């Protein structure tokens, strides 16, 4: 399992509600969370065989931006 972190411009719950359906439909994403309180509005995505471009595209489909900041390979499931 991998965790990929993205800097986003998703600033509040309303924006998050627009992005959520796009992330939820991606089969390779097993879990995701978005910290709207952090300066970089960090989106953390975990799954197997994740493609960062797919995640970026999913966020962009909702009208927002995501830029990869870190990739980690892990054996656990927590974000």
C-alpha cells in the first residue's frame, strides 16, 4: 500500500463535498482524507498501484487543483 500526499486548494467543507465523489469513484483509492486546516490543504490518499495523475485529474474534475508533495510506501492502512 502507498500513501501519496498532495497540496490542494480545497479550502472548506463545501469544496470538499465537490471533490469527494470524484475521489470515491477511483477504484485504486482505498482511503483518503483532506486537512482543510493545514496551510497546504493536504490531501492524503492511500491505496495499491496509485497513479498520482489519476488523483490530480479527479480533483481537477471537481474544479480544484492538486500537486503531489510526497509518496510513501507502507505496510499499514493509516493515513
